[in-house]
C-alpha cells in the first residue's frame, strides 16, 4: 500500500512528498479509511507508530475538499509538548493546503493569550489544545464550536491518568452532538472503555501491538542496589557513542539531584520538569533536537511528549510504576527504523515490577553483570521478593489490553 491508495488531493500529496512520507504505517493503513468514511474510531496505538499522521492526514484532506468555513476540528492532548508536536506536524503536512491550525496551551503570558484569541477570531480550521487552556477560552467566550466536524482525543489514557476527566466532560458540553469522534490511546484500560462508551457512536476499533517495543531497541538492565546507580550511570555516560541521551527518573526531586551531579562533572545536560517556565522548556527541547545538548533528564512527562529522531540511549534510572510507561520510555530511541539502546536499573524493591514488564513484552531482558569495582550487587529473583512481600499485588491491568470487538466491557480472564 502507498499513500496514493487514499486518493488524497494534489496539494496534500505534494506535502507528503515534501516531508518524505512514502509508505503508510500499519495504524495509518487501518485508521485513514475509517476516518475518510466518517466513522467514529477508537485506536490503540503507542507513540512512534505514526498515529498523529493517521488522523491528521484524512482530516486535512476533508477540509480541503469540503472547503469548510469556521473551526472544523478540535484535537485535545494532555501536554503542551504534545500539542506543539501535533501542530508542527499539521503545519508540515498542510504546507501546500489552505488549512490553518493553532496550538493552545497554558503556561504562557497575556500576549500569547491575546494572540490565540485573535487567531481564533480571524478564522482557523484546526485547534490543538490542552484541556485547561481550552476551558479558559470557552469560559471567556473567545471560542465557539458551532461548525465543528471532528473531535480527536490523543493519548486519552494519559489525560485520564492526569485527572482531566472532569475537564473533558466540561468541554464536551460546548461541542455539537453531530460530529465525528476519534480517540487514540496507548492502553485499553477499563476507564478508557468507559469514556469511549460515553462519547463514541458505533466506533470502529483498531489495536496496533501496543506492548511490543521497536525491533531496533537493544534492551539491557543492571540489577543493583540504589546507592550503586549513580556510579554505574557515570561509567555508562563515558561512552561518547551515546551522543543523545534521555534519562528517566521517578520524581522531580531526583531529576534535580541528577542534573546537579552531572552538571558539576561538566556534562552537557539539562533537567526537564513541569516546574520550568514554558519558554525554558521550549529552549531545552530545541537545543536537544539540534544536538546542542547531549543529555536530558526528566520524569515521564518526556515519555510521550517528545518526538526526536536519533536518540542513541535511554536510561531508566528508576523502573516505571506502569509496564506501559516502560514501553513509552524506551520508545524514545530506535525511532524511524533506527537502532538504539535502553538500559534499566533494577533495585531490589523493583524486581517484581520489572518482571511484570518482561511478562507484558513476552521476553527476558538481558541482565548485565555489575563490575566488581562497584561492589556486590543483588541477584535478580522477583519470585523471592514476592514471597517476602505477600501483600504485593502485581500491576497487571494492561495484560489484557486487547479491546473486545463491539464491546466496552472488560474482557473475561482466560
């Protein structure tokens, strides 16, 4: 299959050629025809599968062909980074089309607010927004959705995890009932099924292998005591072949601690957290993408809101609490069919959690020996840890991540 099979207009086809799109990804092959046929859609696909273009392309094409006036599409995403990423992709793909978009997100000044309101007043086809700032514009009366044809919820699971369910319900009240609804989620947890049941009408359903990392990712792990992590990380970062590195930590406090440590060692490094001003975050991301910054340290805010090719190493300084978050974290490397390395530090308390990740992926990650210079390390024995802590309940909510055809109920356990 090629993009010619979708019968896009000439202007959009030219845009595809300009950005180098040749063969549609599996999610694009399945989702684009559904959207073209004006059916509601719920799709389970993780970052890096081409999901943004899967909904952006058919929507741009429909806007061009219908010559619609007013706000045609609302795309809601959980973070400002993802909002900007989606808007930039729309801008690139619609370069030769008479289609406009605007990103709307919080954390900026009054001038940006005024510019956003003015752009909406002058006419815009697609709005990409975070829930909070969108609500503020709705309450101020600066935005109307009478002409809306499409609603897209991107990374719906992350929005619910971040507590946006009430905000979404508030926004839905301002939207016309007759519209096409498109929902993308990395997981199909019960709360996603519930939300889908509330807003989608007889949806088509697509599930793209959400729990399998890209084939080009070399996964490795060190089983360590907590006080060994920093020393081993210092040794790893001496390898200059790792020219672009993301380090994920569990808390903002630890991000700051790691930044101070490696900044003092004269590494090209920045910490990235929600505490930063928007202008600071944008500058850090710009420098990282342009290779002016080698190491980026952050929490899971980075795991879905960053789209940078050529990242050579991802380090999980802490095992993430959710198995799907591990997939998203390591998915920052080996993008666009390239290769990369993902290294995870597993302390004695996180062994059961990491064994759940391995079970989800259906593989055993290679455990590298800790060099003797760093002292004796613990053995990897998650079963023993389970016995020591019988109250531990495995986080297996994503093991049954399939979406039962034509049903929004929890699949029965086999």
